[in-house]
């Protein structure tokens, strides 16, 4: 997909677009195994007084895998950049990837030891975006497909 595709919506400021609450539905594929995550995501400033200090991406929900259900979640930190993109890091501060939605479509790559993560972000509307992570390497061979919908829509 490119920014000229009618289904892709350019976003001049990634964090302004993401701000708020989203529902998340995610399918996980690893070999013959299929899992499902259902939950919510919140994108909010880390400091209520200063959005330039950074943002948090907090996900919480339920993961179903091999017949077992358990609570699952994650927190990422996001630092706004002057051009409308953002630097994404893990909760402990380790770098993860850059996020640039100005064309409505972005591919990020993260190398984790010998495993390579390639994430494709696609904005479809003001209220829906998709994320697809392909993970390949000696420790993992997975596909994660997520649909984010703005809560209340």
C-alpha cells in the first residue's frame, strides 16, 4: 500500500491521531498455533502538564492461546518529534522503532537479537488503523495482525 491508495489516510501528527482510547483485536499465528488478544489501548501523555515530555501506549486485555485464557498487556513509551512522527521505546527505555504516519502507511523494523520484527502500520480512517508484525528468526516465527478501532465508534 502507498499513500496514493484510497484506503490509506495520511496523518500529519501521529500522537495527536492516536490520542485516546481504542479497542484492540489481534490474531497471533505461530506455526500451527493460533491465538487471540482482545482488549483496549490507551494513548496518553505521560505528564498531564506537558505532552512534549512523552506519551504512553498502554494495552490491557485477555489473551487466548492453546486453550488457556490469561490477562495480558504491555506499555510502550512514545516521544514526539517535531515533524509529527514519534520515537517508540519499551517501558524500560530501550529503543523499539520510529513511527511516521504522515503518508498513512509506515513500515518499522526492529532487530531483537537474531530475530527480526517488521511492523506495518496502516491508517484507514480517523477511527481505525491496522498493525501487522511479522517476526522471523531462530527464536520466533510469528505473525501478529491487529485492528485498532477508536473506542465508542
